[in-house]
C-alpha cells in the first residue's frame, strides 16, 4: 500500500510529487495550497514519506510499508519535522528553532524534511526568519509549506517555492476514503462526506463520532424553529453552545492523541511519575493545547455557521429547482443535508429565493464579523438570528 493511497481526487498533484520524490534530485522548497480539508497536510506527509522511504530503487520510493514510511505517516520520524500549530500564529522562536533544525543533517534518511502546516499563520517578521533558510537551504533539506492559497504566503517566500494546488475532492472520493481507511459503513460515509462538503477531517469526525453528528444535526435544524424574536434569541444561544461543545469534544480527542504520541516518542513509561525533563515537555504541550483551545471555539463557531449556511444553500437549490432553473428535474438535485430533504422542501416552498439569499448574506456577514472583529459572539449571533426570521 503506497503512501499516496489516501490522496484520492488529487491525481495531478500526486503525480508531480511522486515524480519529484522518485527523481533523486527534488526541488528543495514546495508550497502546497488548497482549501481547508483538501488534505494539504496529508499530501505533505505522503511526500515526506516518499522522500525518506528506505526502498533502494527510486521507482519504489513511497512504498508505505518500510519503517521510514510508517513513522513519517505517524508523525514520529526523526528526519521529518512537522510544525502545525493551531495557535493564532507561529512564533518567531518556533521559526528559529525550525531553521536551526533544518541545518542538522538527516540522521538516517537521504533528506531532512521540514513541513510547515500553517504557513499562512506566520507574522511577516517570522516569515523573514524562514526566508533565508529557504533561499539558501542546507544541501539535504527539503521544505514543504502548506497554506490555503498562494496569496496567503509572502511573495518573497512564494517565489522561491514550487507551488502545487490541491482541490476539494469529490464527495464520492471522500466517502470511499472513509470506508477504506477508517472502516466506516458506506451509507454513513456518504452522508458524512456530503454533510462535511468534502472537508476530509470533518467528514471523518462526523462519520466516527455520534456526538459530532448530533451537534451538527441540531445546528442545521435551527432555522426550522425560528418563529419570533424569543425563538431567535434561543437559537443564537443554542448555536453558540453547540459550537462550544463541539470544540471541547474535538479538542479532548486530539489532545489525548497528541499526548500519547509525545509520551511514546519520549519513550516514557505508560504509568507512574514522569522524570522531570519529560514532565517539562508534557507541560509545554499542554500549554500549547490550552492556547489552541481558545482559537478553536472561533473556528468551530465558523464551522457551525457554515453548516447553518448549508441549510439555506439546500433551500435555495430546491427553490431554483422548483422553478426549473437547475434543469436537474424533481428530487434529483444533490443536497448537502439529504436526510433533511422533506423538511427542507417544506421550508423552501414557504419562502422566496430572494429571501433565502438575504438570509445567506446575514450568515456570511456574521462569519466575517466574528473572524475579523472582537464582537461578543452571542450578541452577533442574536442579531443574525433575528434577521433570519
Ligand atoms: Zn517506504
């Protein structure tokens, strides 16, 4: 099983990365871009694995079975450094330590691979620290930067990288991935892939966590209960609570996995008291996780609003379909929220497309306010919910 197998729907990017890894002399700086959920980090890890793979034959690199491939995909290979902080930004100290590390020769592999998972979350001053390392890289170091789009990275960095762009994979490909990789039942995989609108990480979470599914379902149903100002205010409060609960639950899952990985990589005993130097590392991780949790509520609230938007998106599609605009014919348009079709149809029949568009604008406006200003979330959501009436 090769390291590329989970990158369905990205044939052109995979072909280029594979060719580079098998060429023996790859470009030393890469920028992988694509919308959130398109699998940028997965692609970066697969490329890294193919670079450090132990197969002697160039054409066999990225085998997916050797120790180097395995440890890279698990995030524990000593020659592959992955920095993907979900704190607000990558700090200048982290960038400096990354640059120092880039100058170490690889311990066992041919290449040292440095992956920056959120190259868009760096201040300009931090980026400048990386710039020199990317301009004049140590001979056996390869940089892989990931960002939503080339425009999110300073032009000075961008111009020194080879840029490849991933697309959001089709729903069917995401569903197939969940079935094969995570053992999800096909029907559930398809529903989750649709509901996540092809965001691979969210689709996996929806497919494997019943609580996450229930919270999303409750979010999407909120418009069905909007009748007056009182119900609107209640809906706003529910929306915030659902996003907070989802943030807490997904953080808890990830924090535990990260801690287990850290302890394993430190060779720490499974039980008992940790020796002081290890304790310091665990504490540093826990502090990172706390910082991340703060940002995470905003991210999850944005996600919940995207889910809410998908309700109106489906309503609009049904309204346009009823007018013969989509040309798809009755009941054949694809809905993001297929299980809600009957309720969506009823809702669609009771409103005009112009109204639906205005409601979508109201949701998008609050998303912008929440990510760009310091407005109190509940107040912003209440104002939005009232305008959805
Ligand atoms: Zn291998």
